[in-house]
């Protein structure tokens, strides 16, 4: 008994010891926190220089400055996924973008913030026109079918969006044509001849610096055909995407992008956290520095923003010129403005976007073209662009030709929604590509959710320990805020979500849960229970203290993981008797979830016996 009490005391001392001080044998430290949170409103941007636009905002910002210069919290924040191109069915990358954005929207809602969360589909362009023709249907019905699949994926993955926008909607068409007129009125559009390397696949022109020459040989001749040596074929491809490009010259409308390159460089130099992760920021800065910036050369960096209608008729016509179609990326990027204006809060649209989740292959469009369009009309650019990496399988790019494509619907059906969400958010790469593995989904679920969080609850909510749930509020008031690793981790988890780094948030929670499991193993509460049964009344308080620390850790873990595994985390909180009105970030503090719950915990034996995280049989069938 004395040894057990010493361990308990040493444990509390170790948690209060602070960084750099030794911990008792067998007690591991919690994850340190060193991330910077994203401020809800950046300070005023400084652009400077001579530009061909008015610096007076067209729409007033949703932030306001107080007398001391501080910036007020926005009345609402806009979080977006990219809108997905409907030339093919959804894949794992689409699922990851959606789940990542959804987890961040859920986090901000937990913090009591008003969130507008949007996703949707991009339905114009040459690729759609070609895909519909290949499917032998009109573009409209083709888009309807594929767009519906993306909606179904959101529903299957519990992605709770506020707006699912389609670029074929009348509200968006009107917004795009109005924005075009605004650019033209300000003198940022002119008609001219455009020449460059064009990729049909990417729907984009590339400069000479953005393409490279590749040499390939023809495949071997088919059976029955005489062997022969085919000469090597040389093609030009876009460096960033690997897509084939062709030299194209045509007359179209151009946007004076070159005029805004110096402003974007200064903006990102002053606010490097506007683009994360850091390697994506460096990529964007390198691209910006590659643009000609001299007064005579600036026009060389201007952007073609229309296509001849004879070549592309599936898109929004240029206002006043039916022979031209608006460039698909100008059309697509403006969906965020369409959404914001569709959801005013207190009379103001939630704009600029607070967080925009995109894949690394489209960061150029979101970090160069999009903010330039906004600056040209006096609007403030996005506060933070999160450009995540891609998913591979067996360290190879996923492709149908390799046969290594994972169907997101099938994966969700096989493993369950929360298991897949947990795996994607814990393993998905921001800076570097991550490898997708269905076996790893099972391993993560078993080793972290079943063996750690589930095990902690199963151990300590057991009737064998007779947990006195009604006294937990008192324990929360008695103990120091530094008494529990999970409490020490709260700020780190919040900062990680704000950054945003959901992987760090998950790992921090996991480490604190693992810490408590280690503590339970060291203090052996079953021995205290046995001593108590034998009449040793001194065992009562340390036993209830251990049980409280364990179940309070589980409660806090469930609250902190609500953005990641919403169904399982909610089930766990209900299992512990925490009512739904206390499933918020406000209760993410020591003892908060127990003291106000008007629940008779002694009647919850049946619900506490429910297995929240059932074990699975690990199968090597899938990679």
C-alpha cells in the first residue's frame, strides 16, 4: 500500500515538474507543444507600390479595429475545400481534403465560432466537355451524375458542409460575370494574342520555366508484327503535374497578373504563415520570383482568362462577347465568393476565407491567381491556405493503370467511418506524400483507439472499481490543473488545430491517453480494490483518485477528438454520462464535464458496459 501511494505522489510531482526535470521511472512525458496558432484576423496588409487599381475596398472587411489597434474577431469564418473537378469519380485524395476541412470546421464550431463550411464541384472546362462526349451524354447530365457522387461521399464520411456549390448554378454564373465586369471596369482586362505551353489536362498555360522535355520510346509491337526499332518520341510536359503540353497561340482576354506580382511578394514576405506548410510557401515564393517584374516586362506575366468559344463552349460566356468563354480557373476560384455572399452573418459575408484546404498541385491557382484577382478588386486575400500533399500506395502514385487505386466508398464501408477518418487525419501528409494502406487503418484503430482509449475506459469504468461518478466534480475542484497530462496538453491540442496540424492534435491526445494507461498499470488499482475489500479504508481515496484521473482523461480525449471521430467520441461521452450540451470545448478543462451534469451516474451501468471500440481481426488481405 505504501509503495502504491508513493507512486501516485511521484506521478503528480512528475506532471508538475515542468520541462527539463527528470520523471520517475516508468512515467513517460507528454508531447511538447511548439506550434503557433493562426490568429483569427491578420493585421492590415501593406502592399505599397504603384498598381492599376483602387486600394479602397469594394466590400468592407468583416473585421474591425479597436482604439488600441487590435483586430476584432470575425463574426463568422469561412472554411473551404477545393471544389472537385467532375471529370472522374471521387478518390482517396478528395476524401482526405474533405475530411481535413470538416475536422477543422468541427473544431471551430466546438469553440463556439460561427462557421460557414463549403465544398462542391467544378463543372466547366475542356476536360468535362471531352469526358461527357466520351460517355456519350450531354455535359449537363454528366455533371449531375458525378457531382451527386461527391455529395454521396460527403454523406458517407460524415462531412457536414453548410454549402455544396456547383459552378453550373445560376447564382454562381451571375457572380462570375459580375466579377468579370468589375475587373474590366478597373482596367485589369485587355484583349490580346496569347502564346504559351497549354495543357488540356490541367486547363492551364505554362511558361517556358514551368515545362520540361521528356523522351520516351514506343511500346513493343503487338504479336504477329515484325520487330522494329521505333525512334524515341520527345514531348513537353508541365513540371508540376507531368501533363502533356502543346504550344498554343490564340486571341483571348488577359488579366494584368504581372502588375500584382510585387504586391503578392511583399504580402507573403510579411505574412509567411498565409501558406502552409513551409515547403509549399517556398514553392510559391519561387514561382512569384520567376515572374518578370520590370515595368516593360510585367505584361509577360499576364494571365489568359478566356478561351475561344469555338474550342470551349461548356462554360460561362464572357459578358458582351459570346465568342469567348471565361477561363475555368477564374470561374472555379470565384465559387468561394459566391458561397460567402450566399451566407451573410450579421449583414456581412464571411470573407475573406479563414482556411482554404487544397492539394499541392493546385496551390499556384489559390496562392497566386486567386489573391491577385482579389487584390485587383480591392478585396482581402485568404488568411491561410493549407496545401496538403498527395496519397501514394506502396510508395507509388495511385493510378488506374497500376491497379493501385482505392475506392473511398469501399474503404469506408469495410472499415467504418471513424476508423478511416482517424487514419487519414493522423497519417495524411501536409509537407510530404503519405502512403495509403488499408492494413494500417486496422493497425491504427486497434493500437490507439482499442488498446489505449478503449482500454482505459474498460479498465476504470468497470463496476469492479465502483467508480463514484457523482464525486468526480469534487475531484476536479480539488486537484491542481497541472495534475493531469491531458490538462497540460489542452493548449497544445488547441494550438495544433489552430495551426492547423490535426496530426499533432491527434498524437498529443494519444500520448496523454497512453500516459494514463501507463499510470494505471504502475499504480495497480485492482490491488487497492482488493485492499479495500479486506477492510483497508485508506485505499478508498487513492482508488477513486486513480479512477477519476483515468476517466477524466478519457472524457477530455473524447472532447478533443470530436472533430476527428465524431461518432465514436460522442458515444464515449454519452457512455460516461456526459450530456450532449456539454460536448463542447468549454468543457475541455479539469472536472468540467461531471459537476454540471444532471445525471444519476449510478443508473448508467448498462451504457458504460457498451464496447465503444470493438476489437477487429487484423487482415493482411489488403495492403
